[in-house]
C-alpha cells in the first residue's frame, strides 16, 4: 500500500530570533496536511514538543549529510594519494634498478663502467707514451728498446720495414694494394684512377672506393683517396685538394694519405676535418695497414651514418661510434708500442707477441664493426 508524501510548502510568515543557544519562532505559518493531522491529535504541550523534535532531527540529519559528503571526498582524496604514491614509488624503484643495471654491467656503450674504462685506457696509454716527458716508465722502455735492438742486431734480425708486405713498391702501389685488400674484406669495390680522366676532364684523386650497394640499398656512396709524399704541405692545401678530388670523382668523402716528414711529424696520425674529409699521416716505407683500414672504416661510417639518418633505419650508428671509440684506444696502444720497439718489432718473439696482442684486439673490433654494417 503506497502512501502519498506531502511536500512542504514555502513559509508564508515567520519571525525567528536567536538568543545565545535559544531560538524563538513567532508567526510561523506553512501548509503540510500530514503534519497538521498528526498535531491535531496531540495536546498543546505535545504539539510544541513534537515540532521541536522535528526541527532538531532535521538539523541533525542535515549536519550528518554534510559531514558524510566531506568524508567521502576526503577518503577519495586519500585513496588517490595512496595510488599515486605507490605508482611513483614503483616507477622510481624500476627506474633506479634499470639505471644501476645499465651503468654497472660493463657491456652497455653508454654505461658508466664502460665510459670510465675507455677513459682510463686512454689516460693510461697517454701516460705511457714515449712522447710524454713525465712518463714514469720511459727510462725502462728506452732501456728495453736499446737492449732488444742490440740483441736483434746480434742475431741478425731485419728491420721491420724490410719485412713489411707493403715494402718494395711505390707509395701509390702499396696504398692501392691496401685499398684492394680492405675493399675485398668488406665486400666493397675500389679502383686506382690516378691517370684516369673523369667526366669533367680532370684527374684529381688517386683511388676511388665504393661502398657495397647491398649495404646502401642501391645508393652510390663513394670515398676518394689522395696519396702524397711531397714535403711541406699544409692543412689548408689538403682541404682544397680533397674538395677538388671529391668533386672530380663524384665522392661524398675524401681521405688524404700523406707521408710522415719534418713538418707533419707532430700531426696526429688521423685527423677529422669538416665535410667528411680526413687526413692520415703514414710512413711511406712502413705503412700501418690498421691505420689505413681505420681511416677507410671511419669515412665509411660517416657516409653510412648520413644514409641511416636520412632513412631513419639501417645500421646501428650508436653501436658503431662505440666500437670506433674502442678502436681508437687499440690504435693508440699500437702506436705507443711500435714507437718503443721500432728497431726490434720483428726481431724478437716477445716483442712480436706484445704487438700482436694489441693488433688481435683491433681485428676483433673491426670484425664487430663489419657485423654491424652487415645487419642493415
């Protein structure tokens, strides 16, 4: 059985006075049939008590309703904060865990351990260089050189340059042979073009080196090399010659191989110029094949990096840069070792083993570089 609920009509007249905790209501008049019926059955005293109870109960319900709403909002806020705090805590722990794993594994190229290791190796070889006057082992290294040189002479050992596979021909012939060997090992192609006219009618550039189209997705990427033994050449002159060679041979990179002599003896063996241009200082009578290979690989990297950036895919340039950093350490070590044992490099077994260990490391890095190139 349903009951109809009467709504309270607006107040027609009333005067309310509040005196401390007391309330006085005069001339209160409103219409509510249900309430009127109930009150009509009560005495005057009961009517007053009933109305007061109704007002008190209504006020209590109102306050409870307001407080309940506040509590619900507060509880919701607490739950939200708990969820956000837990998520932040978990994310922070995961990030910290990943960061520690990255920097402590000794494998990641960007890891702190790897960077410190590379920097320490560089610093060590710089400290042990014979050109470093503060090298604490320099007297001992010079003594070993002198002793080994004497033993080599006593037992009839030949000078290193006489045993070099790139000894006997001209500088250009030996450099061509090295380019052919490197290109074959990498699946590239190269040609000696010293006397070949280009379409523009010029002959700048001694050797062209084309990166395999299998790697470049059919695009032509070419390196041109210049071989010079003239004395007194400057970096500015080298830049101009490389620019002309690159233009004539339609190449995107150029390498200038120059014989080590008086003026350039203090130059770094490998220099990077702007515009994919490189300078390599070698001994024309004892060419370091690893330095030539390093220069070609570096130019190769520069071109493939440009290609990879343009295509937004391809070779792992970050991995290659890391491998070239490692390779520089090995080449620096080889340079220091050879400078201390020039006279006896092929004369004694222990000296050869010393050099071979470092060369073996360089070969391993070259292999890794080739594998990265091959993954494109």
